[in-house]
DNA sequence: ACTTGACTTGGATTGAGTCCAACGTAGGAT
DNA sequence: ATCCTACGTTGGACTCAATCCAAGTCAAGT
């Protein structure tokens, strides 16, 4: 556990929003000016493989990092600004996929992504 | 309707798989050698806004284009090779998102993405 | 034939992320 | 205390997918 890793972990822990890698880097650099982008990516990658943080790739903009990895949830994404909210829909979509629709795949996970406009972007449109 | 656009449309129509823009370009170039990447992107973009084709961005690899835009469906993605199958799960996830979980968003769409390994990649792992 | 406007081209550019060789530093062995 | 080694970090180069843009081409209308 180095200073750099601690700072990255703190940034994610403090924020309850979904930051991009660049935003994490900017906030980390505020506390530890000479931290490099590569280190932020390395550390985020480790946090993801440790299961502490989720990677959310909703389109081909920057990935976002979700510190709320322990409570299962899905995402509501604004098509305008890319911001993300956690949501907890009813139902279990994994159970809704019959064997006949699995084509021999080993299905391990399901992501539900709701798309729409946040109040802010809806007002602008 | 130019020759270039026809070729791109034909490629998508003929294939019932989910091609990347590069694959579309390669197949189009087989029929019309000097077609440029930019034109393929332009044409795919138009087909998407016409609603003839769906864009599927599952991660930060290349987007894939889904010619099956008229029958609603979801996707099963192989984490190994990125290939995609269409699936038709039961249930209606839009109805599963209560108003209290919408945070003022105008929710217009939902995507369900199942992740796993295709038989091929599972055998290799 | 000339003009207009749409389409295409391909090379440059962008954005996000990854790679890699060189550097620093902390801990353990001598 | 000194050296060695391994790991972490750095920052610049690179990749890949996609987009932008200025210049070229073509067809249709007048």
C-alpha cells in the first residue's frame, strides 16, 4: 500500500458518484501532485480485480468507476451528459433467460442499463 | 442512394452476425475496393439514425452493428472474444423500474446485457 | 455548359487507454 | 551499514477506434 494507491482509494471512497479515470486522476493529483495517469489506471485495475470497484462502460466514452461494488445494482445513464445513477429494479433478469436462449454460453452476469435524459439535460433539449 | 451506401447496406443485410465497423468496411471493400472508412462510418451512422440498424457498444472494444433492429431483443456477449448473440428473455425490465428509482430522468430505453463465455472460449480457458 | 449541393476520399486529429524502459525506494540478506 | 532485489511509479510513446475536415467528384437542375 503506497501513498499513490491510498490516494486513489480515498478518492473513490469519498465520492459517491461515478468518476471517469481522468476525474479520478485529477482528484488524486490534487492531493498528490505528481501521481501519473499510468498509476491511476494500474490502481483502478487492481481495485476492479479485487472486486472493490466496478467498471462501467456504457458506450465508447470513458469508462466510469463505481465504488458501490458490494450492493448489487444496475445503472441509469443520461444520454446527454453520460452521468450515471445507481438503481435497484425489481425482478431477476438472470432467471428470465431460459436455457434455450443460452446457446451453450456459460452465463455469469447480467447488466441492465436504463437510458434516458437527466432532468438537467432534458431541460436543455 | 449511392453505390457505396448500397454496398454497406448489403453487407449488413447479408450477415446475420454483429459486425464491427472495420469488418463492415472489409466486406464492403471486397465488393467496392476503394470505399473509404469514413464513408462506412457515415453510412452506418445514417442507418442507425434511420432505425434500420442498432449500435451495440458493450465495452471499449469496437462498436458492433446489429441489423436486427425491428425485433426487440437483448444481447449475450462473450467476455473472451467479444462475439454477440441475440437473446429474447422473458419479462419487461422497463416495468421493473419504479418511479421512485427514476430520479426525474426521462427513461426511454433499457438494454440488458448478459455476459459469459461462448462454448469456444470456455473450452480454451 | 455552368452552378449547386450532396457524397466521398484519405489523411490528420482526437480521446481513452495501454505499454514499456528507466528510475526510485523499501526490506531483507550479508 | 551496505548491497541486492523486487515491486511501484513515472512519463512519454504507442495503439485502436472513431471523428473531423479540406479537397475532390459527380449528378441534376437551369
